[in-house]
C-alpha cells in the first residue's frame, strides 16, 4: 500500500467528484465494420478515469479521497482493490444493484483511438449523490466534466449550489469534451462557481466557443486572456511539450514552460497534470509554481507506457533541479 498514513503538506486533502471505471485497452489493425471480426493485441485491463488523477495526488504524498459512486460486482471489486493499493479512501456512496462501468478503447494502426463506454453505478446517482461531501478549509476539490454526462450530474450541480457561498476550499474543474454538450444553465452555473479551469487545447477551444470567443490572432496567449476575463477565474491551458498557459482575470497570460521529452504514451498525461496540480495547491503552493511542478510530472509520465504513470515527488524534484 502506498503510505496510507501520509498527510498533506498543507494539512488538507484532495477530493475527487469524478468517476472511476475500468479501461480495457487493445490494439487492432483496424476497427471492424458491422458484421466483421478482428483480433486484438496488447490487451490491458486497468482502473482509469479519475483514478489516474487520484493516483497522481498520492504520488505527491497527499491525502486523496474518491467521492464518486462505486458499484457491486467484478469491475467495482477491481476498482476497490486499486484504491486500497494506492491508499485512496472511498468516501462516496455504494450501489448494491449495479456494477461499475468499463470502457473498451481500440487503437488502430494509424494511432486513431475509438471508445465504447458503458454506464455503471457511477452514472446513476441522484441529486443527493454528493450530499455527504463537506470539504474543509485547505482542501482541493477536483471536478470532472464527465460527471455531467450522466444522471449523477444532478448531484454535482447540487453540490455546487450548496457550497458556492462562503466557499473556503479550492475547486479545480477539468471540463473534458463534455463541456461542449452541457446546457446553457449548467454552463453558467460552472462559470459562476469560479473554479480554476484546467483544460487541454481542444477543451479550451470548446470553452471559448461557449463563451462566444473565437481563436485570437495571438494564439492561446490572447485567447487565454479573453477567456480568463469572461470566466472571472484563473485558467490553465495545457499545450503539450510547450508547457501550459496561465491567465487570470484582468491580467496577462504567461506560458509556464514545459520539459521537452521523447513521448512514448500520452494517455493519462492530462490526468497526471491535474492530479499534481491539485496536490500542490493543497500544499499551499501558488498556482504558477504548482503548474511548473505539474508540467515536470507530466513530462516524465509520457516517457512511460500506461495511463497511470505519474512519477514520485522525488523524481519531479530531480528533473526540476537538473
């Protein structure tokens, strides 16, 4: 077990309201058409989604809690074992009627990825799904846009409404591609909650479109500044090996440099970045320095194969001091 007695350096913890499911990844020559049959290679079964983020939190030596719903069955048992191994406490609800979900990810010869996802216990929460989650001052709450794709989204919106006033904890929102599909009312609720927005390039463009903004001639620098003003929040845009843009309302955008490496697998790099960012903020580190630390962690992660490859804190510190 990964040090279940570890304590957050800042006295708080990271709580994820995201979903944890099982990923079945495999390589195929091509995705079969209807009625066809293909054989797959390099088949791997692993716990994924928000688990990758919480795994990164634990690698930084910070307390991590999963507040999503877990089911009952073989997939849920696999998830519980992974959480226990990493010392991640499950503080969410349990569904005794359904198993947790799984996702089949096919990668073809052209490196194109095709996903087939199921809905499990994590998707069928009600408005009270997160009613027992009461973060303390100094905690960081990780919110995933994927939760809004299912019925459990009602519980997430109720949590935001309940905690919006006099909020003393930090919230980080990872919008995911789902942000392009949520209704206007939900989008306004997210904006008015004023979390830190942490996006990749595609997600940033989707958020910009929802805000009525178009790509700026200055690239992500100019767009990030406009987006931060419109959101009224700090904004992080990950741009691969170049690093990440940071912008705040009324301020200039700054590129926090990345660490160019030979990437062999970028799967889970964004989750690693988000988890390390949450962990550093939990430890009282300012946002700019937290992004720099997360950039370094993600750079190391992409040199390793697999979705949950976040390095240890010592490895990150070694890269930063090189």
